[in-house]
């Protein structure tokens, strides 16, 4: 049985004005467990707190009920008071008799009666309180960044600059991501490569950063501060430590007819290749599916020409296990497939291209050395139609498109249109749009320049159909403002394809037990207040894996994620919230219901041996809660049919005792 | 012997109910019968028997014993017992009448259970002879005569009439109270029916079931019989058999916290339940096998050992028809007796 | 005979992050609602077990209301989504058993919605008052 | 009448036992009167040949037994599963309640099982039953041999059979069936269409018969908790008897709620109720609500599916809207 002290605060006249505090203190004196009860003008004042501390000592109190303002106001204060008096801080309960009583009820008898009931509920709860101690866990001072695009690069640099080692895992042979494929960037029109490649070099040269290119994360175990990650380094058949990136092998390789991914398949590369000139790491990779040496054991030319002796046809996938304290997801995006958009004839005509393909067509390092030429016949196009929102904001066509706005298309299309008109003033440019969305610094000015200075024809309306006929593309569209049908014979059509999270994100989310929305974007811990954290502790979000973003937003989010990681890695130990769930193994069925509702992936299962009533032993699958990961929401406690899962600080019997006290 | 035309049976019920509460089997909406309080319009069931036995009327499933009122830290003990009123149970079959004897030996021996005793004293039992036993009936195994039921008054129902004979002083009083409605009769019709029923009794599938292998003193012999392992394998551990049983007498005493005090009540317990006889040190029967054995050993060995050979099964057959997996005492007896 | 004015007993479960804060805000703004409402603080609306609700009715509550963060705003991301399904199913079952559906409610109240909290409570108390005492899900032992 | 015969099952059981595939067989053991069949674990050929039985009264769902039986057993256990039992089997696997490796499951086509209560309401003094193609012929104490049509004693759960498809097995005997678009929710809809007062009266009448024997729970293949809240003195709801109407209601609400989204609608709860309470109408209410609110969901149709109450979508109905939906349907 507890020895409970009740302390009723007047809060000046805030409480005492409508609640007879003396009557409350008197009434609660009779409650089971209560051995001392008193009232005071300001319980939270130093004098009030001293009064509590003295009472604890004088009456050997084991639990405290403070009838005062909201626990959201002073629960922390009174917990400290309890600790100062030598009590466990979690032996305190607050009866909120100010915000939820004296301030909302005007008549003294009514307020007093309710205050007594609220006090009784708090007493009933404290009777069942148990001392709680927060758990501690160590922190591995190393971060993992998954994805080596601009988001991953920026996050890694910021963390590394703070002095913590960082590993980047990138599935492609080089870091750089989508930004490396871009030509110019809006709204400033500076060259993407000029601002990105120096950062890639910084990464390569940073002593705190390791790059695992051509690699994937295959397994994640553990929890915040203590992740165990398995990384698969895919065999590239080239020894990275020996390869100098000279490119001799690439020149000599006879298998030259492989679609070049970096140029969106608009030209070819050899079987052994370096994706682009500024690749980091600048080492060659053999495409095993294209190499005759690997497929048939014939050729071996690259090995012969390699002065460094870096070619190794026997290389195998390598698995690396590493510990991390924090994980940043920066898996980025891809344009959606155009296969289902038959109306735009993407698969029928080479001259219907996506915006990312257009980027390559206008890039000096691209397949046309930056000359805008039609893919079909290499001629200069004189009439170009840009179609916006292809698959974006497409509620009615959910099976092929996306309901959301892809956010970046309006601006890059304006950029494309403007650059085309700038370089090739003889070209007519049409842009079909639903809305033009330009919120952002200098964005609207940029768009208006495209229209007003460069004479781009913006037409509100959607393209209904594109039919290739001879060497023109018959574009049928509607102009919603003048309300008429348009027929344009275009030489080139550029589709602003919606963007979607990279396909690797979903399996990764499963490994990380990080939650995703229905579009496979990672969910943030709080949409407003914790935008760069996943609900899973220790997992952070950077860039477009969380939602469509342009470069400046990505970089700022990357920095924010880095600062959160740094904040975590700075700590030697993590102190948990002690009000967390725990499973009674004797009653646990191992059914996984709790695991399914846990937003944090805090629940794991293991087979344990139990002694059964008939003196035999039995192996049973039982749940355990990781105290470092559980946030104490209690979702699991209700999902559990047997009641094996309970929440410390808000236990079933405590809440029922409160219900009973209120209802009697 | 007193006789009444069945046409007038409701007049009899009305007369009885005038000064005593009358309970009799009444059909419920699901088709099964239950002992219910008679009121104008109540129809006496034709069912062979009720799902729940009439023991409920002496030993209800839940019964409040006393109450504690708390106010602050004060506690007041309140005896909430009400003086039992006189009542009549009508239409009790021979097996169920016998079950009262089994219960009496438990509740009326020292220390007397005053709650039970009070109800017993205030009750008049009007039994009813069986004329259409079911295949699940095996009362004869326990020496019970379904044709000549005991009770304060015995009754026989024919197609047209009902006949009464008093066995006790209470019974005489009962018959006197309905004398005006009944007429004196000889026992020709009754005897005719008895003979017919006796023929059927012989044909019952369980007529050959005997208690030869059971009785006091058999504990050691039967304790390790393989039947307990074999038959308890699929026992669900529910309480159906015990709760429909007319002789099961185990109960638990529990406190219910009302918020303003405590109601101390007792309720039936079941030896099939994992919490049965749980004590501070834990439970002394840890497996379903042990609990299963307890039920049958109690009925067939321990009880007769302590009660002069009286078995605490009356062969009513309720558990035979209600067990979810059709495991029952008859199967256990057959297996151990080895007579099949 | 003089009838005592019927005062219902309402148990309100409020999540710590939104609704409890909303109730505090109602207090800060001195927005009145009947004292019949008694609040129990839970970390998240998803902590509320259907057994707590039945328990409240057993012990004499005339109405039970659950308040949580608006869908999408849960402090724990998904708690209130589970609450929504659980309570939809539970309340539908209570209704199926013939228990007045007006005795139960779920309301999403944010920390900024002090006025909504007070208005909700006023409305719910009025609704339960109109129904009168909970007879269908009561335990007479608790009323002795 | 069942198409699969006792002899076929015995042959199969003996074969698997003698070739060492399994070390025990979960099957049906004959009783005293042909309808009182007990689930049993057979370990020898002799026992199987003498006591194994299969007929229209073999309604018990064996899935639940696997939880306990697989833990103690060396080797595998053979279990015969009717279509509806295969759903329970999958649901238990989803919840990791037994080790699939320790079970050899033989699914058997089902023609629908008979309800003993229905039969007894028709025929008194059943001594034995002969299953012929056209009907069952019941030998009785009072009326000689009585012909009873199978359809007249078909169990409610079989009249409203949801599926004759076997969704889990190592081996299938007989023909596999299809998922059936049954009328199983009609009775729930009828109750929903009543006024609350009528519904209250209906359930008070039904639940008042409850004797809290726990048979519904103990037979339920979804109720496999190591410690049930109703047996746990610390749970706050434990009791051994239905002390009053509140407890009757609470027991059945919580029982049905705890299996909501996990109940496969096998109908065992109603079959075993000694008081004939239509408990399946509570479970089916949850199933109907779940189907209507969150999309069609059949527990146990596949292993590993996410039960609706441990799932959500952002656009789910609000609790208040669930009632509006009910009104529209009514």
C-alpha cells in the first residue's frame, strides 16, 4: 500500500476562486492510501516545493498527488520535486483542477465536487504507480547515408564536417544522382554539373566519408544508436583500389551497343564503362549482362589493355557488415514509366521524349553534345510542344499516374522552354498546363520571363492525343481559356512525367521499419514539426524520398537531416522515455498483432523456452519491446488480445482505476 | 392417489402460485426448456428435461453473500440475506430429485451451508415420472428409478391426466392445498404406463452401463488408468459439463468492488477451469488431464467413498448431449469398465 | 414528488498531445462546459481499450467520448487511425446490441481547438442528458 | 452426406502413419449413438481401424488443437481439415500459433455437416444412423426407423457456407470447391433493420441464457491466448459466472471484439453453445462491418494477411459515419 500525500494548490485565486481547496484536501484525506493532505497558495513556488519535500520526509510518503494546473504545465516541475525528496519522479500524478475545473466551472460547489473527483482519480492511479527508470543505450558514432544524389551528398558532407564518419551507399556505379544528369538549374540557370561535381569531389576526398558505390543495403537490424547494417557490394569486376579511371578499357571494349543509362538510353556505351567523365568514384564497371568474357568466357580485351591490372573477372558480390548510430534515407526519385500513356505515343515515336531525356539532349555532355536535335532523324525541331502534369495530379487515372503534384515540373518546363527560345529563336514553343505553380523565390519572375521575354506560348489545357504522322507529331489539344480545339504539328514533344520514389524505397522501408505513405514516399515523424525524421527513431529523411522537391529544398532538408544526425551522434548515451510498453512473456501469444500496429518497429519476436505447468518445457514465440525505440503511444496494448502488452505509466489497471474513481 | 385432468393443469398452477412461488420447466425461444417462475400464461414444457438442472433453485449460479460498504476509510459489513420464501418446484425428474440428495450431503453436513439450507427448507419438490426417456439417459446405472421418482410429491403424466402421490409431510400438505382441484383415483393408468416405460428403459443404449469398476476405495486402482491421458487429449477445458450437471457443487467466492464497497458473492466454479482451486502457492492440478480426472474420479470414486457409496452422478445425460466434443462420463465408464 | 435534476456522468478520454491540450486551452480561454465531463489523460487515443469504455458504462457512466488528434496529425503518426477503426467497430457493435449510439462518440480536437473542445462537450452532454440514465449497459451492483 | 468416406480417410491415415510421414493422427472417434463424435489423437493403426469414424456429425474444427498438439509431439501430426477449417488453419499460421513443419494437412471436401440439435428436435431416442444417398435413416427408440432429409438437419453455418474452397493443405482428398456468395449476412441485416429497442430485446433474450461455460471461447480457433483476459484475475474483467446482464453483454462484446478481423466465421461458437445462443451473429456483424467499411476481407484466406483492425487507411470512415452507412442500408 502506498503512503500518498495530496497537495492542493490554490494557484492564488485561479483555483481557489471557484474550488474550495480546503474541502478538496479534506475530502481526499479519506481516500485509501492517503496519509497526508494539505493545501497551499502556490505549490509550484520554491516554498510550495519545499513543503512537498518536507512532507515526504515527515510522513514517509511513497506517492504524490498534486491537485493543480495542467500536467502539461508543471508535471516536469513536480517530478523534479519528487526526485529532490528522494522519490522516484514517476510516483507523481497531477489532478488538473485549474484548466479542466476551476477555469471552466463558475460555481464553487460544482467546481469543488469535480475537483474532489479528479483528485480521487489521481489517488487511485498513484496507488498503482510503480517507480520507473528510463533505459539507457550507447550510440555508435557513425552514420549511414543511403543514396548518393545531391541529398545524400549534402547530408554526408554536413555530418562528416561535424567530425563523424559517414558511409554513403549508392546503387549506381557513381554518386551524383539525378542532378548529375541535369543541364541547367532553375531559376538561376547555373550549370548543374558546375555546382554538383565539386561537391562530389569533396565527398571523394573527405577523410570521414566512405563511398560504397554499386552497392545496396540488404539488411538492417537494431535500433536508434545501434543499427547493424549489411551492405552488398555488387561485383563490378574491376578492383576499385587499382583502377585509375583512364578509360583505355572503355575505348577497347568491343561490345559497344548497350543503352547508356546516363543518357537515358539515347546513345550507347560499352560493356565496361564509366558513367560520365566526372563520375565519383571514377572507376570502370563491367556490365555483366553485356560482357562476352563474363557471359561466354571469350574476349578479355579490357584485361589486356588495363595497365593497372584492375580487371578481375572472378570478382564476387561482397557483403560488408557495419554498425551505425543513425541512418539517413536519400533514395530519391524517378520519372514514372510512360508505358501506360498511349495517348502521348511515347512508345510509338522517338520524338516524344520525357523532360529528363530533354535535359540530356540539351546537355553539352549528352548524346548530341548539347545540340537540340530530334532523336528520330537528328534534325533540328522547329515546333516543340511541352506537356505538363503527365501522370501528376491525376486522381482519375490512379492506375497509371499519381494523385499528387510532382512540384518541380512547372519550373523545369519553364526553364526548358526559355532555354530553347534563347538558343533557337526560330523554334515555336508551346506549353500545355493545368495550372502553373510557381511558389518559390524568383520562381514566378522566372516563369513570367519565359512568357513575356521569350515568347513561350503557354496554353491552359490538356493534350488529348498525339499521333505520329510522317515526320510530324499531330498534337490534338484543347485550349480551355479560348475554349477551342487546337491541332499542332509538332516536331518534338516533351512530356513532364510525374516523379515517384525510387523502387528501392519500399523494400528499404520494410528493413528499416520506417513507415511510408500509399505513394511510397517515406512518412515523416511529424508533418510540420519533425519533417526530416522518420517515426522510426534514428532514421532520418533527406530529399525526394520524403516527397517531391527541387534542388534548394533538397539541400536544405539534407542539411536539416544532417543536423539531427549530428545531434544524435553527439550523445554518448540515449536516455529513453520510461513510459513505454512492455510484454508479459507468460501471456504473450506471439501473434504479431502488436508488431503490426507499432509505428516505430519497436517490437521484435524471439523463441524462448518456458517451463510449463506440467513441468515440461516449451518453446514459444514471444514479443519484446525495445525501450530505446518505443515512444509509448500504447497502440500495441489494445491490439494485444490477451493483455500481455501493457504500458508503463498508463497501465490497464491504472486507467481502469481512474475510470472507477470517476464513476463511483 | 390424486388425479387431475391435464386440461385443468393451469388451474392447478394458478392455485399453487397463489401462496407459493412456483417453478416449472418452460420452453425458451431457442426450443430448450428452463425452470422458470410460473405466471398467468406460462406454459408447462413437454421437454424431457431442462438444459440447466433445478439445482439452480437451491444453489444459484451466482449468489451474493454479504456486502461491505466503504466510506472513506470506514467499512461496514451488511448481511444482505433475505428470508427465503416458500416455493414449489414442479416436474422434477427422478435423476434431478436424486441430485438434491447428493447436494444435501455436501451443503447440509457440518458446517451447514445456511444459504442452501434455507432454500431447501422452503421448497416443495413435485417430481415427475419419465415416460419417454432419451438415448442419453442412464439413471438406472446409479439405481435411480425414473418410473417412481422421489420428492415430496411424485407425479405421473398420461396422455390425458396427471396423478399425484405424496411421499412426505410437505407433500401431504401440498396435495391438501390442491385437494379441491383433484380427485381420488386408483393407479391402473399409472401402472399401465409404468410397465410401458420399464420396457423402454431396458432398451436404452446405456442400459448395460454399470458402476462395478467404481466406488470408494478405487482411487489407487484408477489413478493411473490410461483413459485420463487418452480422453483428456481433446478436452477443451470449458465448463459446460459442470454447469449443466445437477450434482456439481463446486463454487468460488469472489469480491466485486462496486466503487462504494464490496459485494462478496459466490459463483459456480468448474474443475475444468485452469483457475480452479488456485491457491497462493499456485494450482494443484496443473494440466487438463488432472482436471479431467478430478471430475470423473470425484463423481465415481471420491464422493461415494465419503458418502456411503452414493455416486455423485445421477445419469441425467445432460453432459452427454451438451459437451462440445461429446466426451462424457458414460464414455469414461465404458472405457474403464471395458464392457464394450 | 420533486424530481432531482438529472446530471449525466461523462467520461472523456483525451490524448495528451492534442485533445488534452485542447481542453487546457478551453480552460485558458475560460470556455464553460458542464462539470459532468471528467477527463482521463492517455498518451494517445489508441491507448483506449474497448474494455475501458465498457468499464465506464459498468461503473455508471452515461456517456463516453474519446478525443484525439485529427487524422494525419497524430503525435505517434498512426495512433488515431487505429482508434478510428477500433471505435467504429466497437460503437457499431454496441448499437447492434441495442445500446443507444448517442452515448458514445469520437471527436478529433487539436491543441488549438479549445473552443471546439468546449462546444463538443456541451453538445455531447446535452445529447446524453436527453437520453437519460444509461440503463442498457449498467451494472446494478455498482449503483447500490 | 459426405462424399469422402470413413474408409478413404482410414486408408490415408494408416498409409501416412505406417510410412512414417506422421507420428499421430488427429481425427474423429466414434461414440455411443453415431452423432456423439469426439476429436481424438490416434497413434496406432489398430486404434484407427477400430475407432476412427467420419460422418455428417464430424463438425469439430481441428485447427485449434494444432497449437497444443504440435508443441509436444515428436514428428508430424496428420490433421484432416474441412474447407472452413483450412481458413482457421491459415489464420493460426498468420499468428504464428503453430509450427507448419510439424503438420501434415489433408484437406477434405465437405458436403455440409448436420446439426445435432436440429436432428434431436425432429427425432426422439436416436439409437443409430444409417447414411444413405437420399437421406439419413435414424433408428429410434420410439418411432422405428425415421427418414430424415440431409437438408432438414443441415447446420446453419453450412446452409450459409461461405466457401467450399480448401485454402491450405499438403494433400487434397476429394474435390476442391469455390468461394460461395452466401446469404450469411442476411440475419445480421435483419437485426440491423430493427429498432434499437427490438435489437436490445433480442440480445437480452439470447444472452440471458448464457451460463458462461466458455465453450464458445474454448472451441474458437481464434481464441488461443496463452491466458485469456476472462481467466486472468488481473485483467479487470475476469469472472466465472455471468453475474448479471452487464457481464453477459460485456463477455460477448469483448469475446467477439477480440476476434474481430481474425474470425474466419467457422461457426464453432454457435455449434458448441449449450444454450443455443446465435453467437455467430456477433462475429458476423464485425465481419459485415469490416467488409463494408474497409473492403472485403476474409480472415485465413491467405497466410500473412494484415487483419483489418491492425491496419488503416487515411480515408477510413469516421465512427459516426459508420452509423450513417447503417441507416442507408436499413
